[in-house]
C-alpha cells in the first residue's frame, strides 16, 4: 500500500506567535519549507520500500544510507516537532513541578538550562537544530544537530527543539540569531509538550 505523507496542521494560528515569529515567517517556513519537505518526500519514496513505513520508520531506515530520503523525512518530523515545541499560551510556558525538579537535577538550575540551550542554539555552526532531550528516565541534556539530523535516530528522547536554520528567523530577526533564541526560550517553550514527550 502506498503511504502518502501529509503536512500536519499548525497547532495555532499563523499569527499566534507574532511579533516574535511573524505570520510572514510562518507562511514561508510552514507553508513553503515544511510543505516542500513533505512534497519531496512523497516523490522520493514512490516505488521504494519506504512506501510501507510510517514517517519515523522512514527516518531510521534511511539514516546514513539514503541522504535525500533521510533529509526530507527528518525535516518533516523536525519541523512538526518544532511547531509543537512553541506555544502562544503563557500557561504552558512554565515547567511543571516534576519537570522543574528534573531540570534542576540535570542542569543545576533553570537559569543554567536556559544558558545551555541558548549556547547550543547559537553555537550550531550553519543550519541545524538545538534540542532538549532525555537520556533515560531522569536525566535531561542539551544537544545540537546539523542540517536535518535528529535525536530520533539515537537513543535520547527529544523533548523540545529550536530550529536555527536562517529561514526560521531571518525575516523577523535578520542575523540576530541570539535574540531569536533568547525570545523563544524566555517566552514560548511548550513545557506541556516536553512533558508529554518524556512520558
Ligand atoms: Mn526550518
């Protein structure tokens, strides 16, 4: 049976994150870039073994073996994960007591977590992603990945991500990647999503 990959709906209106992430950025980033990865993936998997797999299976099967399929499938997944990592709902931008305890245990303090996440996002040379991941059940870590790479191909569980490809911030922040990252970390991280991923 032939699998058709689809672009998941955005979890909020395209203007919901403005002015930090403008509707114009969402229009290009979600409407053009994310959609293009979906379209490319559907074209690339035609007639191949990937057609019988779900998205996560395609990412794992193509990693290190089939760059075009990996890049497009991982970018579909990473972007969906990114949209869900952000929220306009201020009630969700504070970690729960359980998550806060885990953050403190893993990073020493919430302030240190923010510093490490920021440093990874700013320090990723060129295009890529910064991630909060869980190693096992009770240790959190910050990692960064280049281009389309994703924690999904390893043993860490992804909890939150920030896209640091220039297309994520250039219309709103131009070259000021540090300001984009700071604003997301201070105002928009969806801790409810992070907690769901940890469960
Ligand atoms: Mn992107």
